[in-house]
């Protein structure tokens, strides 16, 4: 493979991402030094569910270790169907949240904050979803850490549940066993009773925050959000938030019974 650049496709907002040998090159930004500091910390404390930061190349792109495997969404979601695999996702997220608690950001850290969380008890990933999960052997890992920023465990968990259950209004993804999968995830993560109560209203709020963000960015004609708005992503997130609201008693029963 040598130094050939192989474009990597997927995702809605990442462009200019290429593979070079066993590395991935991505456009860098003001947030890159802080993100690399975070990733270095995670590996230093033994968390393997993220790429390793390898610096900046001569084209001012960030360099990360390439993680071989299969991205779960949308064509391989069946890989996450068994309860034990959904539980593994929740355990990886819990391991990340525990590993990041000891992270002290650089004094000059700059983060790419797209949607502020309702608190800041950790540096959260903010996009823990099946489109950012690489299922490999032996490691599973989350990619696309460029929107890591101050947030909370539950803000990350609410977003993860939306994608990994999934909590979708789309008939193609709507599931009769959604409540069961929420419970499997919550149990595997180790959510306490108080956390479960606090999580319930965040499920719809986290999805609605995405709809609001895309609408606001599109109104300001900022890309790639304007294109996503025209492609219907805002409507999808709003429909999902409404669906979650309508079924909140089901999610409450699943989490608390």
C-alpha cells in the first residue's frame, strides 16, 4: 500500500479523510491538539477503544492509527443485534467514561463544541453511534473524536441509545424490543437508579438538540449542515425526538422496572 492515499468514505460531515498505510489522515483544526492529548491519555491508561494520535503530517492533517474492521451502520447493524454485542458497546462506553475521568486538558485546550451539553463532568465524545463504531478483531473502537468536548456521561449515553437501540421513528429501524435493548444497555453500562431517572428526559432532548442544531446552522447557511438540512436530516432527528417523547412511559418502565 505504501504511501498511496485511499479515500475513506462514510459519515455526513467528514471530508478529505484518507488512509495511508496503517494510518488515517484527516483535516486538522484548532481543536486537534486537545483531541490528541485526550487520545494519548486514553491509551496511556489502557483504553483501546480509540485510535492512537500520531501527530500532524506535512499537509497539516492529523495522523491517527488505522483501525481495521467493519463499520456497523447502516449495512452491518445485524452485527449489533445480539444482546451480548449491544452490552459490549455499553461496556466500551463505560470504560471510556471511566478512563477519561483522570484526564486534565491542556491549559490552552480548544474544543469543537457543536451542541453544548447540560453539564461538564467529563470530556465526552458527543457522537457515540454505530456510524462511528469499528467492529474489529480483537478490538472494537470508536472513531471521529474531533467533536470531543466538555459534556456529561448521560449526554453521551442518551445519544448512544438513540443510535444503538435504535430509537428511531423510521419504520425500517423501529423496533418492538426497543425497551429491552435500552435495559440491556443500561445494565451493561452500570447505570444507577438516580442516573436512570435523570436519563429518561434526556433521551428525547438529545435527539431534539440535533434537529435544532441542524436547523440553526442551515438558517445561517453553514455547510455541511445546510446540505444535511436539505437532505432531510433535521426532519429525521425531529421525528425521532417526537417518537421518543411519545414512548417515554415505555422507556421509563424499561429502565426502572
